C-alpha cells in the first residue's frame, strides 16, 4: 500500500478530524448548562492530552494500522479486538452523522433559516456524500482537501482565540450553572459533550498504513495536532461565552457567527464569513473521518476479524466498501436522530452516542498499555494510561441527555449505541472462524 501521508498531512489529518464543527457548536449545545462548561472543557482537554500521549507511545511500540483496534487485539485477543474494531467503526460513522448535523447549523445560516427538517436532512446528505466521493477518488485527493481545509478552519478559531479575548464581558459568565443540577453533575454532563470535540486524537494511528515512517511521524502528528487544537479550543470557548449572553447562545445555533457579529459592532458580514469558514471546517472533518470510517474495517479485514469485502481495494486504491457502507449508516443515523427531535437534542444525542462507543476502544488501549507497561515499570506511561482509563469511564458514565423528561431522549445515546452493538453479533459469528492469530508485541525500551 502506498504511504502517501507525510508529517504535515498526518498532522493535518489529526487537526482536520479533531477540529470539525464540534467546537463551533459547543456553546449552543452547552448553553443549557452554562459557563461552568469551560471548566469541563479544561478537564476534557487534560484527558485528551493524556490520550494523545498514550497513543503516541503505543504507536511507537506497535505502528500498525487500526490504532486502538490493533492494540486491543494484540493485548487481549481476537474477540476483544473485534469488539473494539466494531465499537470504533460505530464511532466513526455515527461521528460523521453528528458532524454533519452540526455542519447543517452553519449552512442554515444562509439557507433553510426556518429549519424545516426535510431540507435539513437533504443538506446533511450532501455533506456526507460529497466527502465520500472525494475519498473514493483516491487518498491523494483526500489528503489535498484535508490540508487546505485545515488551514482555512484555523482562521476563525485563531481570531476568536486572540482578538475575541478583548471583547469579553465578565457578566456573561454568570450564572455559571443553569442546569438545575449540582456543579459536579453539570461538569460531568458537559465533559461528555466536550469529548466529541477531541475525537480524532487517534486518527493518525488508525491510518498508520498510509503514513510514511509511521513509527516516527504518527507519534509526532498525534501530539502536535492535539496540542494545537487544545490551545485554540480553550481560548476560543472562553471568548465566545464571554462575548455572547447565555440567552443568545441558547437561541443561535451558529454561536461563533453570533460572537463575530458582536465583535464587529453589528451587521452580519463578520458572522457570514465565520459561518463560511466553519462550513469549510466541517467539510474537512467529514472528509478525514470518511477515510477513517474505512481504515478501521480495512485493518480488521486483513486480520480476518471483519468481513473480507471491507479489505478489497478499488481501482483507485481505496477500500470502497468501507467508505460506502459507513456513509450509508451515517446517513441513516442522521435521519433517525432528526425524527421527533430538533436543535441541540439531535446533535447532543449523536455526540453522546459517539462518546460511549469511542470510550470503549480508548479504555482498552489504556488497559493494553497498562498490561505491557506494568511489567516494564515505566511510571510515566502507567500514570498516563490510568488517567486515560479514568476519563474513558467517566465519558460513558455521563453520556446521558440531561434536561429532558422523556426517558427515550435521556437514554437515547445508550439505546442507539446498544442497537449498533447488537448488529455486530451476527458479523462476529460469521468471521470468527477466519480470524488470524494476533501478532507478537514488540519489546519497547
């Protein structure tokens, strides 16, 4: 397989998948909790950085494509490997459904401003299938789109992270907690939503087969990309909560556009430009995640852990079955989420679902590191793995839709994740006799 991605492209993949529309939708999604969500973002950032350092260490030890799946399989065998591959695959295509739902918010800054559901679904389908077509055309085209969209998406975040800090009014941070829950419960609920903004720290490891010199470039891209995202995330989120009153955040889905308009002293031109940049950002994230959607099944199919069809390459050198099936499933998840719900509920349900399914391979990656490192007694890696494991457990624990009386909305993320997991049972039964033995784990100094 051609290793097309160098360090800049691998770092762009990390940044492009981490920075999608999640951060741009967070103030709207968290408006029902309040500015205490900033503290939740700080704690989530600590967890994300721990995960990034852990994945960097694991990728140096085992620079295999599949990332979290490969680590779980090597440490605990094929059954656990399949569960992690399936869980991560759900994360990827359900994450695309969440990204495109948030992306629609900013597209509707210009069209379908009254938010008619039918048109919202149609816009979302365009957002899912155009990146799929780009990925089907080849890895090189995907990499070019990823690099340039990553450059563009940084513009509104850098402006908000620097100039935006001068427009803050401290009165907008009060009251800090409007959720009706205790501060700790509010922070936990906000952390589960904030996690979505950091999904992607492992993407360079997942796509290791397409990265040149993966033992060197994957760890570097993982840490550099996550650090860059963390800085602009924290500063820009403080700025938006400080610029826009909480009541406005709860009403305006395009939070960063609202903040840009206030910074510009009125009018809509600044918000329009911000919305355009966010649309490009979301498109880049969908482009990167569409590739990741196919890379995990591809890696698993090579080992006999996924159906062989996922391992077949097209004439363009891409796993077409993985791209197409993931995009179909993402389209279905998006459409189902729009039925009987609207606004932040749609976005949050999908976000929390992906938090559950992502936390499982994250936790098993931490357990793999603990298994390998306890014997080596390297304190730093053990501490980081324990921290990563703790955050993974917390993300699952708090992944409920709070603030709604309907049980199927509150537990919707778990119901959707559970339903997706059940679909994996017949797949596992069909492939278990064809699984190859996990590889030996290389020694690591």
